C-alpha cells in the first residue's frame, strides 16, 4: 500500500503513513520520518539528541501495535509532558 500511495505525485512516505493510520486504521505503522515521534521516544527513554536513535528497535518492540504507541507518543507531546526535557529534542 505504501508503494501505491507514494507513486502519486506529491505524496511522500510521511503522508502515506498518516493516511494508513488515520484513514485506514492500520495498527502497525511507525513513521520513521516523524520528528515528533523521534522526540517523544527520546523523552520517554531518556535518549540524548547526540545519541543515535534506532527506530527499528522500537518498531520490533511495539510490533504489532506501532500505531497505538505512536498515538500515545503524540499525546505526550500534545499535553506537554515532553516540555520538561526539551533539551533532548532535535
């Protein structure tokens, strides 16, 4: 499905992933390009911005519920939980 969506001019990986999550309700999507997801992971696991972030590790850890984890990570940002450690962010 990602290939089909990204073949449309103007639709990249992030847009396709958001479509899969919010329009098709897919439960196992982790957006590797979403900076908010990366920042929330850094906050949650106390990973410094200078340390590499292995998203494959988290994908495997949260499989088959990556979308659910993503929704919680976005919500942590939305309600301001991550502001206390904003120095971790990119």
